[in-house]
C-alpha cells in the first residue's frame, strides 16, 4: 500500500488497452464510443469495473441495479470511468443442488472478468451468502484495487404481532406446524411476512456474518456491513464506495495489502464475537488461501476460546440486524473486544482498524453486549476432532440446547437426504430424545455441493412430545440462520470414505464440546473391518461443471476451493495484440 505516491495513467492496466499506439487501441476506443462515451468520459481515467450480482433469481439482490447506478455516480464524481459487468448471481434459495456448489464458479468468473478486460479497480456488489466469498476470492486472486459493497440486510419480518427472523423463525414455525401447535393458515402468514424487502437475511446468518467479516478484513467502508438494504444510508455508502475506489487505484492499494494473517485473525475473532455462521469457517479458509495464508481449523478454536459472544442476534440470541445496526453495528461491537484485535490492520478507507473504531458507540447494550454481560463467555463455534472426524467438524455451541454439550447416544443412520426425507417421520424409526441422527453423503462430493442439510428435522413423534433439539451429525453445512445441536462439516466426508460412512444404526456416538471431541464408540478392529468392506458410491456427473467440481473440489477443512484456483501463485496478464 502506498498513500503518498500515486500511479501515473500510463501505469494503469487500462492504458494498455486505450493508450498504446496502433490499431488495437483505436478499436478499443471506437467500441467505447459505441457505448456512447466520448474521450472526455474515459480518456486518462481509471476504469472501474462494477461486478454486479443482480438477478431476478436472487431476491436478496433486487436493489443492486440501483446500487450500481449509485456506485457509478461516485466513480464519475471522483474522476473515474465506471463500467458495469454482470456476473453469476448465487441466489441461496433457488440454486440447486446448492449455491455453495457455484461459489467457485463465481470466483473463477469474476476473476477472469477482471483479468480479461481493461479494468483498473473493482467494486464488488454482493451479499447473498456465497456471493461474498466468491467475489472476495476473485478480487484477492486478481489482486487489483477492490472495494466491497455489501447488499445489506432486509427489514425485520412480521406476523401476528411477532417479529420474524429469516430462516430462524421459518424453521421454528415449521417445527410448530409439524407438531400441530399452529395451522397451515398461520404458516402462510409466516411465509407472507418473513421477507419484506430487498436485502439479505436479517438474522446473523451467513450473509450478515460474511458482510461483517468483509468489513473487518478492511474490504468495505467502515460501518457498511449492517446498513439495511433499503435505508438511504445504503445508497450513500454505495456512492462513497464509488468515490473511494478511484483513489485506491491511484494509490495502488490492493486486496493482498489488506488481507494479512493478522486481518484474518481479526475476522475469526469477529466471527466468534458475533456467534456467526458456521459457513464462515469454510469461506474464510478459502479466502485466506487465495492470499497465500493457511488457516487451519485449530486457529478458529484457539481464537474461539478467548472470544465472548456479544451479538444478541438470532439464531444465537434475540434481535435482528436492523436492531444491531441502530445499536451501533459492527464498529460498536468491535470496540468491546479491542484487546483481542490487531488494531493496526488497514481498511480501504486508508485508516487503521483502531482509527476506524475510535468513536464507535453502543446505543443499546442489550443488543450489543459487553464482555461482562456476554451471551456466552467464549466459543460461539467449536471445532471437534476424534475418530469420527479426523480432519475436523464444527458445532455452533452458542445456538443449541446445553444438555447436548456432553452427550452419548445411539445412532440412527440415513444413507442420504432422500433416505432421511422418506423415514424421518416413520414411527418405526424408534427415535428417542437421546438418539443421534446421522446423515451420510451430504458433503462437498456426496450431496453434491455440500448443501445446508445439517439441521436434520426432528422426528414428528418427538416434536409432539415437546422435543425441539437433538444431536445431529453430518458432512453437510447448515444455514447460518439455523440452530440446534448439529455437528457439521465432518471431514473427510462419507462419500470419499470418511469414518462417517462406517456408522451403523445403534452405534454409540459421544460428543464432548468442552473436550473438542466427537467419537464413534467402537474398537479400532471393527472400524478397520467396516472400512475394508466399504465401496465408494457411483459418481454423480459424467460431464460439465459438475464433473469439474467433483474432480477438483477440496474437503471442508480446506475451504472447498478448487485445487487449481487455490493459492497465491501469480496468473499471467493477457497479451494485447
Ligand atoms: Fe439471500 Fe439469505 S437467502 S441472504
């Protein structure tokens, strides 16, 4: 990073397209004029690519066309030339088998969009879960100046005088419907009232978690991550981001200048203080990998044990993102844990984290707690290991019934999602409140795409008895808006022969969160015999992107990045002939 020296126009990437002698540059200028721009619009100016993940298949991003215009306004004001570039949108709700399966596709697409075109700096418009890591991974690998504009959370939901949180309250009332305590008409009321506006899920789900992480990594303007999507302040933040990216280009401030090991430690600490989404672990590992930084799962556990959970937000707590924003947002929360942060890390606004937090205030100390009144003294997320998860698994210990923190029970095994869906409510299942529900073949390769199936439903017979939580284990992920005693991301996954594949009905499974342990209570000889008898399932794909995914995706503990995209090896700039 260099804030005192400035680049010359001739040093910009775009100058190679526009200002070199010869016919090729003339053609580039001619085709820019075809867009209706004259020399005074673009000549001698940095080209700012606005990567927009707007799509009508992504309801959370329905406002991003407007925001792109507002970013452009800022770019023009600062003397840049804005160019909007649409990219794959990963609508979490609609994409099957999972949006996760396409995170790496967006990362690859956005990186190559930036590389192949005359772009000097990028403004990244995303928010719905996987778009955030996808765009950050792209910008980190491309490593040209970039600033992230998070889509912002939607307004809080309402039904029958009750406040509804995205996901969290849908799961809750769905369980009540199955238990018979509400009826179909009630549930339609929930359906009508839970998603009221543009914006991302307004619980502390994956979108809110990843936006906060992007802010603490220094990739957004300070305070940007929690501004409600439909608040006029969100538009102003977009314009300010447009102004700022032009300056970042002249100063040549690039993502890898900001994404240091200390910045990633700050991000993990923030994740824990938020009681944030388990998905963030996978994404952080992948994002750090693009900056050449190893993030072992144990680092998450180390920082978890020293970080209190301070955000009283669903699903771990009570409130929603709107409450949190007006209570002071991320800056106010981080101010509470300053001793746990490296305050020298820098942000796209040119200031250090410490400088950006200097005047942060809490306006509601029930929403943003102090360490003295923390929701949990430590460890919102816990990394587990043992003979059932040699390469790790995670559990959101902040959002589960505490009786499962230490639990031993007999397994009920589902070989895949369809098996689970067909049998979960079958009275012959024989489930008790102490049973351990095991879902196999739901991981990166097995499902495929590691969908958010990890919050297995409670069997109906138990719901009717008042049971609302059970120990559940899978190699799937779980929505950040979900809750419950769900062990997730078991690695290696069952589909590739991980120990989860060897579990049978009735086997005893032992979880001890304090000891970070997940064990199949079975002697080694029996495990070895089952392994010898195990045969791999048939492949899911014979061609296309699915085959690319299957051939190259890593396991959960490695961030599920593609082997050929991971790492920080330089990629060649295109020749311009
Ligand atoms: Fe888009 Fe939750 S579905 S953020």
